[in-house]
């Protein structure tokens, strides 16, 4: 009994210290910096953003102390508006759209390029067998000024057709809308990217112009931000890019996990389509999202047709490769892939 009283007294005596320690723990915890929140948007339901999806699902952003919220904003033009308005801090979209917005005074900067070829196919209803059959027909794009719209204008001009004269271009909102328009008959052809183009093939639609032939050099998947955000939060942007590079490595080395993310974000469940999409994009992603001269030249070559003033834009006004270079200098690629 006496021993029990001693134990009780000991616990009573220690209680204030124990309580103080618990209180101190919670007080100190409350001062621990919260993860920096970043809203990152992508511009289409496409496998071209698989590195972003995997980085999120695998927790790589969280490992970098970032609370990244992914948003789908249909079409590059709408995405650039969200970046300009500050609703989104980092965007994944087409660099040509960003460059055109820059010419109109938008504060947009390309910090990286993850895919430097435009990957689209033109699918049509079965009765349209050749590009010449497109004359007088309706072709679906996402939005005017978006990547599919830019791509099909380039292709039509190379086929000696005048967009909106020989062919009517119709805004369909997104890849699902284009596919629905094709199957429903409201359009005769449409610009599709993987995985939607593989789904179109499974449905029996005709691939009129193949992405395998028309891989036009351009910043197809550009990582975008504003100069103001880069100046304020540059260290967070660097951490974001580190997580993204790790995500791309996971895409290239873990097909099972990558296809799970692909299915989650694209809503595609067909195993064949998922595998086709994965096999295409895993080879298209660059290990490091460096800004290449070829991709920039491709973008300028197209924008100059609309606005020759693009030639006068200083490169540093719309390109900032410093963050990607710092990721490269950190030795991250060697840790992931080994020394070349």
C-alpha cells in the first residue's frame, strides 16, 4: 500500500513536467512551417502530363515540402488566362500559346520543356479517306489558340489548305468533346492526342493524318509560370521541378504505377489503350525538362506567321532556364539514372 502511494506521489510530482512537455510540443509544432501550397494546372486530358500525375500520386511533391493541388483547365488559352490572373502558379501547356500571350503583354515565362514535339493525330469519320476530302468539312479542336488548333493549322497549311476557308474549325472544349463530336456526327474530323486517339482507333474511326508523321518541333509540354511568382517563390519552383523530374523517372521505370496514374486522371480503363499510351509517352519525356533551341525555334516559326514582332522579343523575357539548370547542377539526374 505504501509502495502504491509512493508511485502515486511520483506520478503526481512528475505530472506538471509531463504536461508542460506536451504543451511545449504542441506549441512548437504549431510554429513548424506548413507545406507551401501550389496550384498547378494541365491543359488537356492527355498522357503528355503523366510525369505530373505520377509526381503527385507518388508523393514526390510532398517530399519536397510542397502541397501541390492539380487542376484540369481545358485548353492552353484558358490555362494562360488562369496563370495571368494568379489563380494558378504553375501551368503545363503548350509553349506556343504562352508565347502568343506574351506578345499581348501577359506576364508568362517558360521555365522548362518536357516534351519538345507536338504529338497529335487527325481522326475522321470513315467516309473521309484522304486529306483532300476535308474540304468543306468541320474539324474539331479544343479552343482557338490551343495546341490542337495550332497543330492543325500548321498541317492544313502544309497541305495547301486554308483554315476557315477550305475547312471549318469548331471549338469542342476538350479531347472528350472532340471524340464525342466525331462519334455523334457534329464534326467530320478532330485533332486528338494519346490516349484519346487510341480510343478513337478502337472505335473504328479513321486516322487521316498520323502523329508519327507530323511530330512538329515545338514546346508541346511547357512548364509555365509568371516572372512575379518566380521572383517571389523561386526556391519553391526549384523544389517543384525536382519532384517533377523524379516523377518522370518513375514513369520511365515503373509501368505498373504509371499506368495506374494514367487511368486515374484520364478515366481510361481499357488495358490496351493504357499500354499504348504509356509506351508512347514514356519515350517522349525528356529526363530533364530543359529548354532546347529547336523547340523554341519551332515555336517562333509558327508565331511569326501571326505576329512578326515575336522576333524582337528578348529571349530572357519569356524563357527562364535557371531553375532547371540548378536541378541539373544538383546531381539529381545522376542519382536517378546513374552517370552517363
